[in-house]
C-alpha cells in the first residue's frame, strides 16, 4: 500500500461525490417542469509512465451527461403548437357561442315579434295602437341588431388586444432565448455545465411554440436558431428579430403580422399556427364573417321594408317618394350597428294601403277603410328568400339560424380537435419525460451506489493512513 493507493482512493472519493451531487440535483428537481436529468460520465485513469506493474491511478469525471433528445424536443414543440392553436380556437368559439346564445338568439325572436305585429295589424290596418306596436317592435329589433353588432365589434377588439399581448410575449421570449444562447456559449467555452441553461432555453422555446409554429436548428457552439415553420427567421446566430402587428388598411378584419429587423420589415404572408395564428384566423374568418351576415340581414330588412312601404299609401295620403321610411341606416359601412327607426315616423305615416287604383293615386276619400293591401305585402317579407353572402338564398330567420348552427358546429369541431391534439401533446411530453425526466426509483438506486462507493473509497484512505502511520512508527 502506497501513496499511489491513496491517490487512487481519493479519485474514487471525488467521483463518488460528483455522482452524489448530480443525483441530489436530479432528486431536487424531480418535479421541476422541463428539467433534464443528468449523470456523471467517468473514465478509468491508466498507469501512465508509472514504473513497474500498476492497475492504474484511479478514476476521473470526464463529463456530466444530459439525457436529452433534439428529436423528442422538436416533437414536443410541434405538438405544443398544434394543441395551443386548437385550444385558442376552441376558447374563441365557446365565447362567441355564449355571445349568440345570450344576445344573438333574440334577433330571431325580435324578427318574429316584428312580423307578428305586422300580421296582427292586418285585422285593423287603420288602428293607431296596432300601428304604434309595429313601430315599437321595429325599434326593439333595431336595438337588438345594434347590441349584437356592438358585442361582435367589442369581441373582435378583445381578440386583437389578445393578439397584441401575444406578439409582445413572443418578442420577450425570443429576446430571452437569444440571451441564453450567449450564456450557453460562454459557459461551454469555459468548460462549465450548461444543462440548467439549456433547460431554461427549452422552456422558453416551448412557450414560443405555443404562440407560433416554429422550426428549430442548432448552429455552432450549441446556439439555437428559430424561424417560422415556413421560413422567416427570428433568431440567427447572435442576432434576433421582433414581431409587430396592425390592422390591414385594406381589410379591417385582417391582422397583418410583420417581422422586424434593424434593416427591414417583412410581412408574414403564410399561416403561422399556434395561439397567435388561431386568433388571427378567428379575427378575420369567424368574427368578420359573422359581422357580414348580421350586416347583410340589417341591410336586407331596411331595404325590403322601406321599398315595400314606398309602394303603398299612408293614412294622410302620402305615397311614393313622399312615404316615410320605417328604418334608417346612419352608417352604410356598419348597417347592423347603425340601423334604427326613423325618428319622424308616426302611426298614421305607415303606408299600409294600396296607393293606386287603375294606375291613379287614391285620394283619402277613395281609400277603403281597413285596406291592408300593402301591409299584406310587407308580411310576405318574413317568408321571402334573399341572397346573403356565404349562405345563399335564405329568409331572414333562416340566415340567423344558419349562423347559430355554424357557430355550434365549429365549436364542436374545435372541441374534437382540441381533445385530439391534447392527447398528441401528452404523448410527446411522455416521450420526452421517458428519456429526460427524473425517475425516483432509479435515483434512489444511484444514491445508494454512490454512497457505498464513497464509503468504500473512504475506507481505503483510512487503511492507507493506518499503514503509513505504522510504517513511520517502525522507522523511528
């Protein structure tokens, strides 16, 4: 037994301590989200130039191995993007379904109430109370159009605000990833362990993937580069870009996303998935389409009722262009939001009677009491079909029923997609955890192995110490 034995035992002691430290780190982070387990890698130290026969000079730690897979990570990020897109879409459809269930369904009931009032008036077309009831029902109907239009506009605004928040979040995450890239390079250049930094970086990448569909590559010195899945780069080397968004000047329903670099700004013209892509699609395709349908309904109601009234004669003798309109639209670009009842309309000014007899206008004396010829024509509007963009030829009630049915169908479809992608995400996460996650039983076994190795090497050191003391005592 010699000083070489002590050095060998000391090397074993240090390796065992490194193993214990690494295992303790794993155990401490067993519940840390995104943590990647580690294990010491060791090599035996040969005898080198030592004279005579020698088993070697002990053991050394060559590396701290990180149990990670770029493939597993990329699969998890892809699944994260798909799940986030589906969940964001489902959340939006559930919110708009609640909106129509609370406010929108009453447009149909208000339409029924309005035409019921018209129908009731056919029994006594000259009755002032029945005519006043028609005006009140018309006012209630227009207010409901206004309410739904306002709610849709507010909802679209909230979608846009959410979108801007997510853009800011992407920019913060991209900046954070670039910063960690620099720290990884510095750490690894100095021979340090970058595992914790890599875990932090991966968690940020997963957060980015929840917002947009990305493609990830690794460049020199373990830098991570990120680009949109269809091309535009966000992180290249030590440089990174930022995103900006605004409403497309040519289409108020479309959100225009751009990538900004110090020297340029490029519009993103492709689908980009994730939660951000879902919000952009919903802002344009869903809310925009629903607004178009409600606006078309309001315009049709306004045009058809007023046009038919213009073919009749009121109780004071007005006919043709002199007939007062029942509905007015203050802002042609926002029909549902600005439709209202003509403030100057009075019961006697509703043109329910026929206005001509053998081609000649009727005088008040010639009008037949109870004449409701034009009122009967107004009632036919309820069952008449009109062309509504995206729906074809439908009645006003059918248009709204189709809108509600479409919302319900797309909500259920979004729920199925969300369930499917949640399963895929759980599988991807399980695959990652299977390799990279901490197994408590395995770590307990390693703790015992390293503890026993530590005690064994410590015992060797004690024995060497005792032998050396005996040797020195004998030489005195």
